[in-house]
C-alpha cells in the first residue's frame, strides 16, 4: 500500500542502532561442509519448491474462479491460512527461501531450533499466539514462510484476510470505511477467550489496521509489531504518512492505477498495481517464485480506508507495547519515511532487516522470524 503514496527522500536517513545479529553458525553446527549437510540442503529445497508450486497453483485456481463468476472459495478461509504445525515436523523439512542470492548473516540457512534458544519455554511467555495482518493488496497468503517457521517453533499463528483481500470475495470497490476493511481482524480479536492475548504484526497498510484494533481491544493485545508499516499518530491517515514527501517517486507514480467504479467524475474506489512494475517496487530482493505468486494473488486496495484519519488515545492505543521492524532495501516505503514515523511516535524498540525489500516475509524470512521470536520473548 505504501507504494501508492510514499515519496523518495534523497537525504541520508539518520543512523539508528540496529538490533543484535545472530552469527551464521551453520557450518559449525554441522561440523563443516560435509556431504550430509548438502544432502539436507538439497532436500529442503525440494520441499520448498513443492510448497511454492502448491501456493502458486492455489492462487491461480482462485483467480480463475473469480473470473468465472466471482463466487466465494469452496473452503472457509475467512480467518487464517495454515501450514503444518509441530505435529508433522518430524516428517517434513522446513521450507526456506529459494533465492539464488548469497545468504547474509541476517538470513542464515538455519532451522528454528538454531535461531531460538532451546532453553526458552513458550509456556513462560505472556502469549505465543501471533496474528499476522497483511498490507494493502496482499492477503494471508503472503505469510506462508513466516507461518511455517513460527509453527515449527511451537507458536500458534493466525493470518487474516481483511475484507476484499486474499480469498475474501467482497468487492474492493464497495469498501467505504476502515472499520469495514478491518472487520475480519476485529471479529477475530473479539472472539478471543477471556484473558487470552495475541501479538499483532501489521505489514504496510496493515499497520493502520492493527492501530485501529489496538484502540478497541488494548487489553487483548500483548504487543504490536509494525513491519515496514504505517505507524500512525492520532489524527493521521495512511495517506498523510505516505504522501508527506514533497518530491515524488517516479516508479511509484507509474506503478499505481486508480479504479473508478462509480464513474470518472467521482473519487477513486480502489488502487491497483501495474504488474510489470511489481518486482521493482515491492519485491526487488525477493525470489522469483514469490513474485510469481504475488502477481496472481494481489488484489486492488480499497481507497476510502486509506483516507480515514485515526482517533488514537493514550489510555487505549498508547497502552499497547509497540515495536518497529525496518526494511532497509524498501522501494515502497523508503527508510526515510520509516524513520519519520519512528521519530514521530517512538516505539519501545526498533529492529532493522538488512537486505530486506518491502516484502521481508519473502526476501528475508529467516531474519524476520528471528526478530518476531525475539520480540515475543521480551519481558
């Protein structure tokens, strides 16, 4: 969503102290670069290829169904998208990024048990339940790597499809308010059992959505994580954040396509993307297979929620602990815009994903997983 309104800032961003990094100890853990290690790597890549193919096939089938009548999907996906949990982990290799780029220390080829201290008991956490909220144009499908990693580590994960997103069949052009757009998320939180808390993770425009939920359900949200996301202050809209730069970004201007379902003489009803520019704008560091998945899965962004200004109070929204994860190779929401949001309303801690584009769940899934686990463990 940020790709529609963010602006380039040619001045260098202020330096911030990043989070601690985990060194790549994969070689030491395997006792060197023996044949056993490479056998495991080849096996894991085959498993990942299979997951990619299945995800892409499912997305294509859904797209064809919409074109052939626009009905709802023949399965209930209003709340979450799942991948195998711990009960099947003995028989399945953990999916990893299929990028051909050399892996950096921020995205090592490691299993979750190597990234997470095994002495940490999930029972000691305030909550082990993550709720993942996608950005504008995305859907629950974009979190498939994050879901697999977190569930393999024993966490409970729910990824929601907001109204008119993912497999939610509602027409994006008919969404007229933020409350309508966020309703699948607020409905889910409202149904939590008494005393149950969750960690919200919002990406892109999903940041505005989790802020909306924080204002309504502060006692049910343990922590809020803003991932390359709109982190608004009271009285701001997402449009205010993403259009704050004076100089425009030519790539972003060329990528956005406004939809006028009510006529060209009326305000836009939705924003779409030029598919030919998706890679450069949103996935400049992501594997080609994930770009292909996104190209057949992304849907228009409703325009009215983007314009809506939030009313956020210190007693409700302000009582929830906030964390921000920056993406340092982001062409959609530049680091300078992320820094401005952080400085305007400083979160408890800031983490930085080196080498991550606007879609770190694709480009840096292991490093993102590490930060989410670390945030869950902060007392």
